[in-house]
C-alpha cells in the first residue's frame, strides 16, 4: 500500500509542476490536459486496487485461512477441520 500512496504523491506533484508550466505558457494546454487525464486514470486505478485490498482484508479479519496442503501437514482431514 505504501508504494501505491507514494505513486499517488508523485503523480500529484507532477500535476502541480504541469499546472505551473501551463501558467507560464511553457506547455501546450492540449498536451497538458491529456497528460492530466492519464495521471488521474492511473491514480483512480490505484485507489480502486487499494479499496479492494482493504475490503478483502476486512472480510478476512478475525479468520485464519489455511490451504488444504497446510491442513494435511497439520494432521487435519479433508472435511470440516476434523483431525485425521
């Protein structure tokens, strides 16, 4: 999650720089807007991913998930966690 937040921060800082350049007339407005749209799309995708991960974590909170392999190694049978 830290890397996604870092990417959002970098994207935000890049947008600020682009807006400053546009104010100074250094950059073409059309190119700047296209770039800003792309950055917002990327940021939205990262936010959707973060929200999905948080939702998955909330659903799993308080529960322990074990693979069948791990259960077998621990001596549990295949049905309902009954010891073998």
